[in-house]
């Protein structure tokens, strides 16, 4: 019985943009596992109520259901050990730093950069939920959360400094081969790539070359990801 | 034959302040190894010419001499495996991210904050070398590198966000026990603690509590580190 993954979709059902779901899709390919996907939207809470979670990724493995990308990665390493995603206790402890760095540093910068594009690519039924949840999180109207790329894109690229330093000295954050640390940072970039035409990385940047390597990994799996088109009704923006 | 460590000293020979040497002293305690220390100043290049390095730490183990804290940590894990510092290939790859994050993010912020205090605590023979090398690195006079704590201390504390997030969910960056990742970030804080009266961390901060735990590790080894007093001649500042 293949695994089942509930995966966040945009207006276009084929366009899958959650940075957390991307971590898990890359992790499943890393393990050589097959899975079936169920497209899911932010407001489809009922569809995953069985898991106890209100957000995706939700992974179903036989009689088990798992949520939260970190929990799922640990589960995969425990039940499908090779090749390792986290590298044992110290590898996992150190990867937690990279995860929390990515979530505290990169995610807010990316969200601010792609927000108008992202909002224009959500399924209509998700618009109210997205607006109210993000306005509550940031404490201001959606229109004031978005940042101006001319100033915030250089800040985002500067924030990638530690990734840049690592991938100048080794191919991946995981060393010679990708690890879950790579998929964490890559997932954030895939989020932007699927939902915005804004190019976050400069062509000559070592981080750009590293992302290209990851797009090519697992038989070019992530490179084939459908890009989301904006909804036709511009008034809905 | 005990190990020998060349260790950077201030005006006061007992005051040892290099963040890179602190990594190694904590690593040696972590391994339960004994060592003899040779106090060293920036301008004592001849004393370590045998190692091929112009900077410390330099560690001598029998007929081998090693330099560069990262190389030394890997050597220690290879030759004295337990308890591990880096945790194998993935643990090491992920620790490299934490190292490069610390060096690119924390080190410049700390140097700017403690610079006048640090300069006032260097051995007189090191002053010219320190000034010219740091002015070359930053491209401006020493007096313009220093930052105003009222604005840059909050920025420094904000930059610690990923450390704070990790140590809220587990005792150390290495998990239940410290790893070399802890010693990397701790070394940067020890650098400031030995050479400046400025308190970088707020008492209620989870990072403060984490540093306290590390000060207490290995029988309170780092807590006993002598603090450097400023040189008596204020004109030399």
C-alpha cells in the first residue's frame, strides 16, 4: 500500500507550494518511496481531522497518520533508515538549528517578497482564511506585510550568507549528498518558485547553483513541479 | 605525553580570549583529555612557524601538529572518538552551517560591540598588528568599526534567534548534551566575556540560561576563566 500525502495546492490543483510539504516530497524521493498525493487547501480542515492536525503535510503510512514535517522526517529515518535524512542524534540536533534558522530568517523575508503573487494564486475558497490568519500573525493588514523587492531582495540574498558559505565548500548542506537540511532550505525556495515569477536568486550565486543541483536531484523531480498561474479575475487580488 | 595547545592571551597572560581556542579547549574537556597551554600573542608568529599556521589554535599531539579549529575538531573525533563532537558525516556537515552562521553573523556583531574594550586589553606588542589587520579587513579605521551598544546590542540579541529557538526545545545545540556546535557559539560569547565588561545577554533570555549551562559543564571549567583587566596606561587605548 503506497503512502498517502496531503499536499497544499494553489488555485491550480497541480501547483503545490507548501515549503513544509516540499521538505517531505524531497524526503520521500530521498528514501526511494512511492506515494499518492491528495491535493489540499488551507480550508479543507475536515479532510485531515483524522490526523489531529489542522495543517499539512499529513502523511498516512498504513494505519499510521503523521503530521508536522519534522515529525515526519524523524519517522521516515526510523522506519526507512537508508539513506539517512538527519544522520542520527547529532545530525538531527544540528539540523534543528538549520530548520529554525530557515523558519525565523528566510520564511518571513520570502513571504513578504512574494505575498501579492502568492495571494493571486490561492484557491478562492482560501482567500479569507489566508488573509485573516496572516494578518493575525503579523499584526497588520496583508497589504502592509508585503515588502518592496528593490530593497528587500538584497536583504534576502544577504541573509543566505551561511548557506552560500557552506555550498562553496561542499556540494550540499548535507555534505557530498543532500540531507533533510537541504530540503528544508530548498522547500522555502520552491514555495517562491511555484507561486511567484520573482527570481529570488542571482544566476552567478553559489546558492543558485546549489538550488539547480537540487532541482536536478531524484531524476529532476522538483524541476518538473507545475508553476501556479494567477487567477484570471484581477479584482480578487 | 600531554597535548600542547597554543592559546591566545591578552595583556594579562592568564586571560585567554580567542573564540577559536575556546572551541578547542571545550572540545578537549569534552573528550576528557589533558593538555598543557602555551600563552601566545598575535605577533608571536615565530613560535608556531613549525605548524605552518600563522594563527592559533595550534594543537601538538605527539609528533603531529594541527591548526585551524575545524581541522582540530575533526582530528579529535577521528583519534579520540568518544564522546563525539561532530556526530559523524551528517552531524559534521550540519555543524559546518552553524559554524559559518556564527562566523558570518555573530562574530562581526560581537567584534564591533567589544572593540574598544578588547583593544584596551591586548598586549602592547600586539596593538599595531591588531589595528592594521582589522582595519584592512573592515576597510576603515578601528575607531569607525566599533558600534554603539545602544543600537547594536538589540541587533545582536535578535541575531541569536535560531540559537534561542533551539535551546528552548532542547538543552544544547547538540541535543541532550553539548556538541562542537555548542562550543562554536559559546566560544564567541567567551571571547566577549573575557575581554569586555559589556553583558551581551539578558538574564531572562533562554540563550543566557544555555550559556550558564555551558559555563557549568566540565566541572565549571569555562566559568573559572580569568577575565582580562585593561592595561593601566589609558593613553595606550
